[in-house]
């Protein structure tokens, strides 16, 4: 059993990241599993080595450890290239020349999670049209997805079903600036790192069918998934990096690591009161059954 941390080092961790990190760590350790760390620093404009170092210090401060040398996505480009080529050989990849505005216009009504369903218009371009457009701009590259329903059972959210063509549309594997997309990188790395259990925020539940399909095409086994509910700010909004008071730097002014972990463990239903505790002490108490499945609106701390 191998679980993972996969933080995006584009800023300081906030409460939502700490929450899913703690639960991912507990799920792995309570099953006697390994825990691996991957820094998702694909976007060179947003991710820096300084933030990578900070994220690791923050995880350590909280009492969360990992077993491998950290993997940096920014150093894994050849692996993404190889997977991309494998998909190209299956003739499932095509260039998309849509600008942002065209993409929006080419999208069916938005799905419940706010993402747009791409209608696949560039899939139907002729070779001539492609040549023409390629002279004007660099394309992004999309995966042609099948019109078929597929489902999986999430450890917390139960059955989740999607028809990739209707509910998602052909999705981007590589951006027009050459950066490989999150969806491709995450599956290549999860497979390479031997991850067998993915525990993360439920905002990524709807990415899972794409990731499972990619794994299938690449001939890799799918891990199991547990999507933990998002913590909501007291006013019902999703916690975001801009909520400065929820950033770890601000939280550290008010709480010790044990106090913070205790509060999170209480929200997770693992302990009856929000008393100080270490992650290690929670290992024997962790159980999927006690975790809330729905959004958690936090009372102000
Ligand atoms: N890097 C993503 C994030 O921090 C998580 C990706 C994943 O867990 O698959 O939101």
C-alpha cells in the first residue's frame, strides 16, 4: 500500500491542504503503507524551489513524514513526453488551435463543477486546415475520449460515473506553451511512484475518470481513490490561498502543531474533542467510516 502527498508549491499551504495531507497520511500509515511525496511544480510561472522547500518544512512541522526522495514534476518531462508519444501512437492525440475565447464558445453548458465540456471541433479539422492553422499559432494537444460510461467506487463518495465524451469532452494533455497538463503528469507519476491509494480533496473527484482512462490507455493499474470533503470557510465559501488567515504561516501564530492536528482530527470525527494530538497518536484511531463525506463548514477558530 502506497499513499502520496502531491502538493502544488505555488504558495504557502492552507488549512484545506493540511486537512487532506493529514488524512492521506493517516490512511496510508494506519494501513501500514508507505507514503511518498511529489511536488507538483509543473507550472514554472507559479512554482519555485523556495515554495517547494516551504511545503516540505510545513509537512514536517505538522508531523507528517514520507519515505522517498521527493519527486519534482519539473524534472520529469521526459517521462511525460514518453507517455504522450504512446498516446500519439494510438492516434488518440490531436492538435487544438482554439483560442481561449473559441474554447469557451466551443463548450457545451458547463458542468456542475464549473468546468466546460469541449465539443471537439478541432478533432474534425482536415490535415490541410491543421497545416494552415499551425502557421498562425502553436496548438495545445488534446486526447480524443470515448463515448462510453465508466464508473468507479470512491472510498468516501461511493459510486461515481461519467461518460467522458459527454460530461468532459476531449481534454488537454499538453498546453500550447509546451507544458504537460496536470492530468497526464499525475497519472504518469502515480504509476511510476507505485501509488496504490490516492487521498485528496473532493474538488478532484471529477478529474478521476480522466485519470483512470489515461491509466487504462497507458496499461497501468488504477489506484484506489478517497476524496475527502472540502473545508468551507465559516461563510460557506471554499477555502482558498487568498484566505490569508487560513494560511499555515498565520495559523502557526495561533496554534501549535498538536493543537492544529487536534482540531483537524476532531473535524474528521477521529477524536471526541479538539484536544492537542500528534499525527502519530492518531494512526490507531483512523477509520474511513468516521470521516464526514460532505462539505464541512467550519465554525470560526
Ligand atoms: N497538486 C494538486 C493540489 O495541490 C493535487 C493533485 C492530486 O492530488 O492529484 O491541489
